[in-house]
C-alpha cells in the first residue's frame, strides 16, 4: 500500500498535521486510539467515514516516518 494515496498535509486543516485525505481525522488520532488498545474494528465503528485502507495507510505513514528520521527519543524511553 502506498500511504501517499490516502494521507495528506494541509496547513488549513488541523494546523498541518497529517490527516486522512478528505477528513479531519489525523494520523495521530488513529495512532493514539490504537495505542489505547482499540482494534481496527473499534476505529472503523467510531469513524465510519474512513476505511480499513485509511487506517493501514496511517500506520504505514508512521512506520515510514520512524525509518527515515534520525532521532531517538531517549528521554521518552528512559523516563
């Protein structure tokens, strides 16, 4: 899956946070919900205007971001 087909950054929407195209659902929101233990089904039920592919694109985007960035959040890990 190519996340670029489903994720966009628009400075006029949510202060430029990455979002699912055509929505105000941010990648951050999806990651937060899943980190809280929500299942794919929970996310799709709560946000019926996004698809399974949108959620997977958000996860793929986040994964790629961490692969490309050169920082390590040592303070977060050791705190």
